[in-house]
């Protein structure tokens, strides 16, 4: 974890501490979750994904507490986890939409130089994320709780074990849920 | 996770539309039930579902399939996530106002907002001197950034190259954060430049070379760019390319780590960079490959593009094959396969420009040949011209020797330097080996011939072309151009090399041996085994005397010499040498060292040539096991051994066992080496021949057709290997009774072979026989016999009177005469070949029996039963003794004996003959039991 990360987390915790009521109750839990992520980052991950997930988690915190300003009324860790999954998912999906919209908008101008039909990596990812978003929306209609679990896992970077702990259920159940969710998402994303 | 390029549900199959939410819920319950089921009961569960809910179960099966994929959907939006993060940061950044000071600099106008920060045009605030600069604000936070920036700046200041924008200053502003100040470049970025000037291919490549040079300058100073892309290249108005933002990627590494992803552009970033590893010169080379692709066709390089060549040629890029190979090598996924430095890449660009063979294209000899001719369009006019061309090449090489030798003598006093010289000499020699070894004499011969004809046409434009050219073609038909090419190579290039080695290194035995070994290897690579014998033997003997018999170099020479003896069919000698190599290698390298294993394989090959199949099999299996352990299952050498094991079975008359190995080797070669690799094609060809051996001509035909097309494309239609495939194809077609088609294929093959190899070549002989046999089946005896007669002449001259091939041709001709009613002529020939067989091959060779049997057949047709029976009996005895009494040929002969005696009885009514017929009949029946 870099200095910059540390600074931001400290600031974040300070802000949380300043919040009245629910925030005060939560700060301990939040602190725990952030440190869990930091720990995970330091010891287990290769450079890359989780790191970015961590950064996004911070971003999501900011968004939750800044945008919801007064009191986001978070009840417990499970609620927080659900919120985190949704917010990060929203940040990424919004960005993907913007990205593809820009691409379409810009298409006409530079046609001769760069073949616009060829997407770069993040554009392909953007398309994939939107694909996943539609599939998730379908999943939400038949099992909203499963959609939240899967968002927490895929977007907020919670591990299956953590999800099990937070939801007070068995690890096996979470694995099975994720398996079920993967099946539905893959089916709806066309393999 | 595999991502689809199109968002939404457009690709969904129609039955998805039936999946209403109600059904989904029901299905979800079934899926949950399945996942909760113990593994043992899952099959039952599915069966139960299928009975009760047949329609839903279709979905269930699909869902279960998807649920078993372990890979999760994460890792799929790395870049997007970091971009999302970046853009959410952006919203909080306020642009700097005009006139704002940053250290001694003043902002004059905003220029661009980028992923890593924003750029402003600026100037000196203190008016000390007039200078336009680019000020770049970096989105970096972190402790100790000030010192870090200064350190990096000193580091970047080492860059001083006209192709690199200079870094002038760097600092940390309390509010704005860290900033860099760079030389301002008036001009366009790469994209704009291409749009406005529409440069041709050549110009684009020149520009690319400038860029590579600049990057190379930095790499030499241990500075990596890390974000090479079109936006980072500016073209000044005088056409000079300037690379910007050097080392910024590295600077960003120091900041918040989540910024690292933002510091590169995914389309131009090497795979390892995308995986989060730090940037290196290798990743820069990857980016340069992607940049070259973009420069040439305006598209970003797709990481999964399988056919770069057609992509480039579709965009109208010339020399697309070579450029695609260059891009492929520069942007290889594995860093070790890329160009190892910018210098290497520049060298490749020069090779491309001068029509020298590219490093990126190692496999195609034809390609090298064509490049050679392209380089020397005037010289490669005919044989003499070729000699001149090669001599010119030689002069350069010989003078290199002389020069090296002079220098060597000058430094003789210092042993260390002398060693260096020897290493240099070896480089010269191995260079020569490599260059010459790449020449394919068959290809070369074909080129010489074509050029001769073309010259003739050019010289006499007034003449009646067709007749003079036809006359020349007739005159050339007797020449084997492959041999001619080989000879001219040998006489010009290698002869002088031999002399040079002897004269200049006579008193330095070790170097002499090394050079002789190299010369011999060159000749072997050229296929000139006879000529290689002398230098190879000398090299071996020198090494044995000077280095001792267990020195690795001696052992290497021993094995090579053994191989040579094997080629020249002196198996005893070959075996002795290879045994010596194995013994030494086992002792010094170990029994399972790859080199030891190769020697064992050589020994197996020799054994199988001597028909010692069991020994050969044991050795091959031993080699195969060793190679599997040491080199792995998919190593090309392992596959070669597997292929040889398959061929051994085929040779031994067990094609069905052989096919298994051949097919495995083929599959792996396809996978490891690719569909079109020469080894893969050899495997395929072997498989085709084996299928024909087993009587499956339909499969054989398919296979040979495939090989023929691939070789035509790779080697051209006039190459010996292509013609071999054509001939094999013709045989498979012929055996299926499609005679007219077979006739045309054999004609093509024969014409090609005469063109390339001359009439007096074993391959041409084969084609004459094939074509004549086909014509005989078509009852076109006139032409068939004329062909057989030509083939017979070739055989007499080429193989000698008692050779199996000569005998076979004579026997074919006699059959044809018999079928056309010329019994007398037939009998004369069959009798002659039977006598020659007895004389040359003796009574222990089944070919002699075949000749006797053929003669018996002709005699029977002429009513000479007594003589026929006696010949057939002699044949039968030999067949039974050499092949066994149950062999199809023996049985065939028994049946002939039955027919002869029956007809003889009919003609004479002599009862004893009928009994004899019955006796043979019983034997025939007995052996078929």
C-alpha cells in the first residue's frame, strides 16, 4: 500500500468519524474492511486487479458518504457490502456507457486513420461490462440477493470467504451461489 | 472470461426469448437442486428432471455446463476500472489559468487533457530568454515526490538525441502538484501527419526507423519509454520525428500505484505490461511492433489476429508477408521471441530495404532464394552468371578470411587476442554455413533454368519464340539442374573455401578442424554428401588426434561422420562411428543428454536401414522415452523420433501399427509447429503413403492433395518435394481406377521432374513408370511402351543393369508388350530380366523370384508350359524361403503354378499334370487357412 493510499484512507476515516449517528457506529466496521483490503493487497495479490478494486472501493466510499451527504443510513456490514457492490458497479457501468457513447460520437471524424470497428482493450471491456450489466439486471429480477452477492464479489472485490462471514452463512453456500450466478450470467451473455 | 464485442443481447439464440422470468425462477430452483445434489446422484437428478420437465431441461443442461466453468468473471475490466477511477478524479481537477506561474515558468495556454495529466504551452516567466515550452501537470500524489522527481530528472537528462524531446525542468507546485517542463515541438502528431501528408509505405518505414533509433538511444542509457503510441510521437515541419514523454511511465510508477495502469495505452502496451509487470526494453519493442502495424494500416494491432499478412495486404501494404512477420516478431507475446534490441530491429529494417532475408522469416528456403535473385537481378541470369554472383560473394568472404588471418598473425603473440580471433573466424564460418545451408539446390536449379529460358527469349526477340524456346527446352531436358546448382556452388564457393582453409590454417589444426567441420556441415545441408566426406573425415581425424577421442568436439565430428556414412550406405562404418559417439557422450554428458539421445536415434536409423528392425525399435523407444523426459512430449525432436518409430513399423510391414505413431506425431506437429511447417507436411506425406500401403487410397488421396497444395504454395510448383506429392497423388488416384485423372497428374509430375531434375533422375524414372503403367491400364500401349523404353534407358544408365529398378522397368515393359500382343518381345525382355536378376541379385532376393514369375507368366501366355512351370517353381522356392510360404506373393505364385499346370494338362491331356495342379492347389488352400 502506497503513501497516497494511506493518506486517502486516513482522510476517509477522519470524515467518517466526523459524521454523526450511524457513521460513528459504522466507522469501526468500515475501518476493519479497509484494512482487510489493504492486507489482502499487500500479501496476496499480484500487481493489478485487486489494487484497482481497492482504489475503487475508496472511490465508492467517497461517493456514498459525499453524495448521500446527510446519512446513508447503513444498517450493518452486509448492507455496506451490498451498497459497495452496487456503487462500484454503477461507477464502472456509467463509465463504460460514456466510453462507448464517446466512441460512437467520435467515429465519423477520424475514420480514415483508425478503423473504428476495432475496439481497444478498454472499449472491449466496456462492451463486456454492459453485456454483464444486462445479464445482471435479468438476474436481479429473479433473485435480487444473488445479484448483490455477485456484484460484491465481482465489482467490490469481496472474497467468497468474506461474503460468507458477512452474511453469516457457510462458505459452501456462497460458492454454490456464485456458481449459480456465473451460470446465469454466462447463459445470458451468450457463453 | 470471454467478452463479446457487441453489448446487449443481439447474439442471443432464439430460444432465449422463450425464457420468461417465471421459467427462469423455476429453472433456478432446478439448478439449485442440482448444485446441492451429491455428485453421485447428479446424473439421476438430471434424468429425473428430463422426464418431468423435458423443455426446461434443455436449459438446465446448458446452465449446468456454464456453472462448471470455474473461471470467474473478474479480471475483465481492469482498464475500464482504472479509467473510471481516473475520470472520477478528473472531475475535481481545476484547469490552470493563463499567466499562472510554476517555478520559473508561466502558463500561456492550455493544450490538452490526457490520461496522465494536462499539458500547457508555457514560457520563461523571468524573461531570461525566449523559449516556448510544454508544461505537463502530472496527477501524482505521495510523500517524497519532490526528491523523486529530481532524481528522475537527472536520470532523464542523460537523453540527448534529435529524435527525443528534451526535458528542461521539473518541479512540485503546492497546489498544482508535480510538473514537467519540456522542449516545445512545433508540428503535428503522428495521426495528423499521416492524414495531412498521406506518406507512402517507404516514407512511413523511414519515419519508423527514426523512432526506433531514438528509442534505441534511450535503451542504451537504460531508460525505457513505457508508453510508445502515436500520440507520443510528433513530426516537426522538417519531417523529423520526435518521441515525447520519455520515462513518464516510470515516474508514475512512483506515485499512487493505481495510476500505473493509466500510464499506458492498452492498445500499445505489451502483454506483460497489461499484467502489471514493470516496463522493460522488451515491452518497448512490443509497442514498436504495434506502432509499426498502426503506421502501415492505421489500425491498432489486434492481439488475436491470426493472419496479419492478409490484414496488411487488404490495406494495400506492399511486401505484406515480410512486414507481417516483422510485426509478429516484434510483438510476440513472449518477450524472448521478440527482437532483442532496437539495433536488431533497425538491422531488420535494413534487411527489408536491401531485400536480404529477414530474421523474422527463418523457415522458408524459397523465400531466401527469391530474395537472393531479387538482390542480384542481373547476375542470376544463367549458370555462368550465377557463378559470377557466387564468386563475388566468395571474394568478400575470402577477403574476410585474409583480413582476419592478417590480424590474427599480428596479434599472435597475445594468446587472449588469438582466441578472440578464432572465435571471430568461427563466426565467419558459421555465417557461411548458415547462408549456404539455407540454399535449396532444387530451388536454385529451378531458378537457374528459368533464367536461362528467359534470357534466351530476351536475346532473340525476332525469332519464332516457341520453336527456339522449345529447342532449348529439349536441350535442357538432359540436365539435372539441382546437380548443376550444387556443382556450381561447390566449384565456386566451397572449392576456394577448401583451398583457403588448407593454405591459411594448415598449421593451426584446431581451427582447421573447426572450419572443415563447418564446411562439411554446409555441404551436408546442401545435400552434397559425397563432397562432404573428405572435409568431414579430416575434421574428425584432426580432432581425434589433437583433442583426444572423448572430447565433445571429437564426438560431434564422429557423429556427423557416422551420419555421412549412413547417407552413403556404408552402414558398418556408420555404426562404428555412432557407437563411439554414444559411448563418449554417455560417459561425459550422461545417458539421457539430448545429444546422446540424438546419437542413439542415428544408430536406430542405421539399424533399420540394415533391416535390423528389433534393435532399431528398442533404440527408438529408448530415445523417445528419454526425450519425453528431457525435452518434453511436444518437442520437435521428440516428434521426429515418434515419426521415425511409425516409419519403422511401416518399413517392417506393420503399417497399421505405424499409423498410430505417425498420426500422433502429425497431430502434435500441427499443434506445435503449425499446419504449414515443412515437418508437418513430411508427417502428412508419410501418413498418406502408409494409407496407400494399407490399401486405403481414398484417404491417401485426400492427404496427398493437401500436401501438394501446401507445398505448391510454399515451394512453388517446380520444387522436387511438390512434384513428389503430385506423383503420390497421381498414384492414389490411379489405384482408385480414375485413370484419366491419374494420367494427367502423372504427366504433370513427369514434365516437372524432367524440367527440374532432368531425365536421368530417379524421380523422373518413377514418374515415367507411373505414367506408363496408367497408360497400359488404359490400353494405350504405344505411348506406354515408348515411356517404358525411355525409363529403361534411364535405369540402365543411372542404376545399372542388375538394379531392382532396372529389372522392374524391364518387367513392366514386358507385361505391356504381352498385353499388346507382342509375345515374342515380351518373352525376350522377361527372360533377360530374369537372368539378370539371378546374376546380380542372386537366389536369396524376392525380386529375383518376381522376375522369374513374370517370365513364367509370359511363357504361359505363349503356350510354353514346361518352361513356364519350371520358372514358376524356381520363383516359388525363393518366395517361400525369403518371404515365407504364407506371404501374398508366395500364394500368388502358387496360384500361377496351378493355372500353368491346368492349362498344360488341357493342352496335353497328361493326367500327371492334373495331379500336379491339384498338388499346388492344395498347397495354395493350405496356406490361405
